[in-house]
């Protein structure tokens, strides 16, 4: 037994000696490692007519990290003098350059807060990310850039007014439902959701110039009779030269097993976007398929045969992953996009789905008032509401003083029963909320 103990002692001693003699290697980053970056231009005027052409190329060389590394690179852009706490970020993987088109760079600069038409300095740097905990950055390069306005202006001075509209016959808090320009300079169009009642058409939210229909024959007369309306969603087309009009049921929606109501609907509704002459929807989808259709009906429907982003009449179902999205449908180009986004929603016992959601989704402003969000025509019962992001309580707002100013995690907001247009404004600090009840 004693002999065995001696053998064990020698074996253990040998193992410890072997371990202690092994060279311990620790990988440390080269303290001089640096991303050397260059810009193809330092002064740049973006041009809408060159939307798909190259505007700026940012290039860099792989740093000497002191060891074999496989960094992932991103280009970061912030306003000049900013701290890059909330930059525009462009991941490029292991590439050593980022090529910006006029359109891409312009869009991100406007989102950053650059004013169109005004030469503005922005700061650019490159991040080389080695792990979740370690990154190397380049020095900051400054670019003087002039962005362009990417918004169409299809507004007109014409509107729809009346007891069938949210503002009734003249609520100063809710303007007339707007008409927009078309390709025919004498023809204007409105896409409206109306309740049972009556309407007329007028200029500048004023009764100085207004039109009705004395004979209910589609012909407009100055100061004419009110036009009776059945509740629904309509496309109203007015020929301001011939003084004629037409009304037809008209709503585009998303249907499918990825939507809350499945293939039978009712569909998730699109809203017309006059700043891009296209249609937008905000949607929380589950994994599954969707299609686009007109008037909650299969007579006119679009899918995508080939999964190439092109709308095809009666085409294949469009497969989506679960997530929160802004969906755009362009009926001029017959294309669509589905983009991941953080969505704001209204939740509470006053909402149709209670405190568990799904929430009533706000639509972002896609024009010059970015930072504002709208929820129109939502019907609430007497109770409480709050604002939250992505149907989740991680980010939520209430109103501690019930004064229209929002606070993170603030108090429930009491509401009375009614139908509302709600404006959420994150373009100001602190953010605000305004409720406008339909008359």
C-alpha cells in the first residue's frame, strides 16, 4: 500500500510540473490598432435626379489587431459634434467600404435631422466590432452635405366636411378630410372613412366656397344640398373644372394567416401616404403568409410570384417572419416593401383589446413632421389607456399630471367613451399626446 501511495505521489507531481511548465498565452489587442478611414468627398450636394447613383464611398483598411481577428464593420453617422449615442448605423459585415447612393444617404440624413436644402456638417466614423464587449473605432471625418426634400406635395386646399366626418360641420381641432392632387390638374381625390351622415366639399376649411349636390346626380352646385352618406371607407373623386364627383367603396388591406384575423379578415388597413403617392400600413405579424386585397374582398388581390418585391394580380402568398413592420404598397410601380420597425400602440381597458393587447397601432408621419404618430378613428370605452412600444411593457408612457405631457412609466390616462383621432408627438421633449374626439 505504501508503495502505491509513492507511485501516486510521483504521478501527481509529474502532472503538476507539466502544467506549470506550459506557456500561458493571453491574446491582447494591439494598443495602436486603428481604423484608418477616408471619404470620397468632403463636400456633397445630394441630387434626387441621381437617386440610384453613387454619392459617397467610405473606405478603410483592416487594422493590425495584433492577432488574427474577424471584425464586423459598421459606418456610423451623427450630427457634427454629436456623441454618437443615437447615430444612423450602416452594418457592412466584413467589407472594407460602404457605397452610398444619393437616395440612401439622403433618406438617412433626413431621419437624423438634417434640414433639406441647407448645407450641414455631419460626422462619420467606422466601427470594427470584435465582440459584444470590444470595438475599435476610426477617427471622425466631417462631411458637409446638402440634402434634398424627398417628399411629394400633393396637398390641395379642398376638403370634405360634414356630420359624416370626424370634425363634423366645423371642429377647429379636426380639419376637413383632405383632397389630393392627381395626374390630371383638374381632378382631385380623397380617401376617407365616414360615418353615417352628410357631407359637402369646401375650400380652406371655410364656407366661403363650398359645394353640394342639389339633385343627387353627381353634379356639384355652389352652396348646394348636403350629400347623404352611408358609413364606410370611400374614394371620392372631384373634377373641379366640370364640377362633377364620384364616390366608390375603397380600402386596401393586408390579409393572411400571419395577420391577427387570418384569411377571413377583416384586413389590416392601409392608409394613403400623400408624401410618396403610395400606401402604408403598420402591422404586428406572426410567422405565416399574407396578400394584399381591395375592399376586404378577393375580387382584386395581389401576391408576389417570384418573391421579387413585385405585386402580381392573384399572385403567390408572401411569406413573412414574426415581427413588427411598416409595409408599403406602391400601385404606380406595382411594388411593395416590408420593413422591420418599432411600433407605438395604445393599450388599456378603454381599448378594444384591453390591457393585454394587441395594441391599437399609431401610424408614423412620413412627411415633414417626422416624430409625430397618428391613430385615427379609434373607438374607446370609458376607462384608462397608456402608450407602449411593440405590444410590450419594456418601453411605455403615461401622463402623471393628465396634462398632455408624457412620462416614462407614467400614470394611466383616463378617457371618456367615444371615437378619437390621437396625435402622439415624439419630436418634442418631453413627448406629448392629444386626443380629439369625433363630433
